[in-house]
């Protein structure tokens, strides 16, 4: 055992802490400030002072260790940001492929080191712009991608073998990935050289974000197809980004975000193992995506607990042998739900604090929200400020100089311990239900998140929790903010391009390729080669997704409240 303090020392400290507590209580009784409990944004009560008493029996080797060594509490690389800074990956999707390509180039020229793509709602749901369900939604919340032609325009002039690309796409993730692979290979870039991530996490869609196509079971089949194909063909690609971000945006607590995300990861591993895949072949390419909310220390504790828990799960539950399988690598985005339309420039400060928490928590990749994101698609100026926030953190503040500089803090280590214990309690409950698919069927995570969201909003409404500019320090004046406006003719232009592609392609080959895709869906054949073939001859997104819907059926949310 390598304890930080022996029992005698802790006993002495406890005695001193008791005397201090008496003085503290007397001072607080006379203090004009806040009375009552102090808690994190998730509602966890925080004591006024943390000492070695809170980490009694804490074993350094077992719980903390060293960066790049099990249990990875202090980071997944030995050198962390001294060896390589986190990837600065700003989210972008501006209606048309041309506009988004222009924004990509703008961000790369200003120091961004990875691409991240936001898609519009029809694309997210697997529909082309010309479908009646898509009318009026083209380009409203991201870029519209109907065919390979759009993908070719989107990444024109960008080095696909040098930049990594993240695509925030879920129900039709395999289709968008197939388009990206086909586009790269048409440009002469071998698929083995491609690096990036597709989100591809349907479990969290059923739990939180609510973009659907097929039911849970066939959705899992498609996800395992991508994991299998990526492991064999595209070794630099993360074929899934197991995402807590949207769970948190839906209103969960930090513990719920952590627990449900890792439980989703367990479900994906179990599905891949059932397919016959080897844990040490595919686990190193599982990646994660977390939210960095406004409660600074709680978020840092969450990231540290996540690494330790995942290493424990892979080593002891799934018996992974490769060290790389144990590493929880994650992207972070600052909390969109913490941004306010009131006094929007305050959001710059919120984002900076959240980004700092992500960095001190050891993230591998980071998106910082723009201050105007709560109002509209970010302007270039707002996106530049968000990117500069990361660059200032990396190059001016000195926070990258020491690895895990808050490690050993009585407060932080106690928070991390509590986070781990409470998250495992949730995971154990889900295991008792038969796993995450069964828990989703019972609406367990959905109801837990709904309760947490209700509690938080009630606290804000009752002014028990402060949101600056919303329920405290409110001002009447209007602050002018430039809003990015989507071109009103965008939908018309997109329809014209998609129709031209359809008219110019080989209709016979399209029909044959879709038939073969249907045959793959109806068998045990991996769908990815068929999807790549379809994409390469300009079969549309919806045409491929309609095959999925026809074979696997569609899913409707039960609407539990």
C-alpha cells in the first residue's frame, strides 16, 4: 500500500478539523452571505473544507498512479500536453457544402488542427433535401449532404491524409462514412490513411438526443458492421464516439452522464464480442465524447473518474490484454446548455472556464462553443474568438506545463472517488436490468435524466441556483449581436444540384447497387462495402437509408414523461 497519510496522521488532522469546524460554524452564523448548503451544478453537496480525512486509506498506486500508466487517472499519455497538445476541433456546418468548406479553410488558416462537421436535420435523419419531410429544414442547423457530390465540395482543397475529420452523425453514420471513404479514394487517398471519427452512437439517441431511423437492435447491427470494417480496413479511424455530451445537454447530472455513457460503451463491446471480434483488435479505436459544464471541479473529477473506470472495466470485466484497449480517449465540447441568450457576451467567460476544466481533465480534443451559438449558427468572428480561447489556454496560461496539476488535491480526489462510486452504482443497476438495451426499453435512463433536468430548472426558476443575466444581474438593454443568416435560396440550389446528380448518373447501376445493399441487410454480410459502392456511383443518402428502413423498420419514440 502506498497511502498518502498514515492512520495516526489522519487522526491528528481529524482532531484539528473538528476544532476548525467549531470556529467555522460561529463565523458562518454571523456572516451576511449565503446560508444553507453549497452544491455542484449537479446537486452534489460540497463540504466547506477537504482534508486527508476525506481521502483516508487512499492508495496512490491503485487510485492515482502516473500519467500513461494504469489506472490512467492522470492521463492516457506519459507526456500529455508537453508531448502533444490537444486537437483543436471546431464544429462547423453552414447550410451549403460551399459555405462550410469556406469555414473549414478559415478555421484551418487560423490554427485549427482538426475538422468537425455539423449536418442539417434532414441529413441527420437520413432524408434528402427533396423529401417532403425535409422541406424548410435545408441547412438550418448544419450542412446538407444528399450525395457524394456534396461531400466532394465539402472537403475540396483540404488534405484528407493530414487532417482528421469528425462527423457528428448517428442514424445514417455508416452512409456518411461510406461517402467520405468514396470521396477520398476518388481523390487518390487510400482508405488506410484516413483518420477521424464518426459519432455513430445510437444508444444515446434513444436516451437523449432523439434522432432516429431504425429500432435499437438493427441499429446495433449497423454499428458493429462499422466497427468490424474499420478495424480491418481503416485502422486510424474511430468508428464510434460514445457520447455523454447529449445526455448532459438533455439535463442529466455529471454522474448520470458518466454512468450512462460508460454503460453504452459496455453494450457496444458486448455486441462486438457477440459478433466474434477480438477485444484487443477493436477496443483501442473506441472513443468518447463528453460535455464540459460550468461546475469547474466537478467536471475535472468526471474526466479523471471516466479514465479510471474505463480502464477497470476493460481490464477486469472484459479481460483486455493490450494496454491500448484500456485507454479512454475523449473529445470534449463546452456545454451548449450553459449558454444564455440573455447577455450573450457572458458566454465567452463560461466557455473559457469550461474549456479550462476540459484541459485540466486531460481531454485529447476540444471544441469551444461560440458566444452566439445559442442564437444562431456562429459567425466567423464568434468562431475565431472560441478558437482563440483554446490557443490562449494552450500557449499563454501555463496550464500545459505540469501534467494533472490538481492531482492529489483533497477536494478533487474526494470528488473523483465519489463520482466513480456513484457512477458504478448506476452501471450495476443497468446490469441487473439486463444491460443498456433493456434499460432503454424500460425508460430507465430517460426518466432519470428527465428528473434531473426538472430539478435543475426548478432551482433556476426559484432562484436557488444563479444564472447570471437570467435570474440575477438582469438588465433591460438590448445588446446588438450579429447573427449569421442562412441564404433563403439555399434549398432551391441544393434541390437543383441533387436533381442534376440523379439525372447524370447511371440509373441501372444505381438500381443494382441498391438491390445488393438490400441483400446485405437481409443477410449477415457487412454492409460497408455495399454502401461504399453505392456512394461512389452517387446513390443518395435517402436512397440508401430507405433500404435500411425497408429491411429493419423504423423507430418511434414512446414519448415517456
